[in-house]
C-alpha cells in the first residue's frame, strides 16, 4: 500500500508499514401573521331557498372509516418520530462491556445487514476521541467514510477486532453503530500518532474512544 501524506490534525485508524514503525496515515426570513376571522353564526336559509338534502350514513361504514383514519394518523406519526428515536438512541449513554483482550464495546444501534468477512473491503464512518473526550478525527466532518480491508492489518487491532468480532465480541452488522474503547496495545501503543516537533495528536499510551458506524461493503 502506498504511503499517504500526513495532514496535521487528522489521524485515523489506517496505518502503513515503514522499516522502523507503523504510523496511522490517511490521511423564515420574516414572519407575517394572517388575521383570519371565523364566524360563529350559522347561515340561516330564507323562505325561498331550496330545502337541504340529508344524506343517510351507514354507522358501520362510518366506524370503519374512522378506524382507518386513526390508523393512518398513527402510522404517519410513527414515521415522523423515527428520526428522533434514532437520534435519542445515539445520544443515550452506553454501558461498555469489556472483552478479555481489554477492548470495551457497546452497541448503540444493532445493524440489520450482513456482517463483514475477513479481507473484505468495507466502509465505515467514525469519530475518534481521546479518553478526555477531545475529538482528534472525524470522517463525518470530511464527508467521506473510511474504506479499508478488514482483518488484514490495514487498521489498528482494536478496529479489526471491534468490527469483525471474536474473543467475546459479537461481529458488527451493516447499518450498526458501536462505541469502542481501545487500550493502548490495541491502538497506537507507546509511539502515539501524529507526532511532530515533540508533540503528538495522540500521545503515547493513549486510551482511545471510537464511535463507529459500519456502512457495509465498499
């Protein structure tokens, strides 16, 4: 794999090999009020007006129509509330489960698509944070998900394990969203990442948090 130029401020899970080390590189306008008045008085028919025709309504038919109307209303309301429910699920606190490897995970949204297969080229969005909550990288901000081959060392170990599963961790399914907490040995270890001029975007021995959205095959 060819080396990509490093851009300060962007450090993602991709890495490449050199002779001495592995580094993570991949790089309503105005509103108007309408005055509408409603009359509370019903119109009275004059003596010369034609008599009003009364339509007979079948009570059973009316009941069915009302039931259908209520059903449609509830379905429409459910569609409107779905995005809010998904957003609430994303914002809800996540109870992490720690695997024997030290990797902790929590599924915010369980996907409905297929799981990834080792060696497969997949796409994933992510937000990477230090343990103090500081964001060091986000594919959402760039508007492009990360594409990589899963399970072959193209990304840090915590990502391969956190997406493929294993060691007590269930595999992610396409469409799923998972929070991963990586110990240093499954992330960038004692070297850190994005180091330049004596400072590092990811300091050595950092515990990292990733919010990962597994999109599916690339």
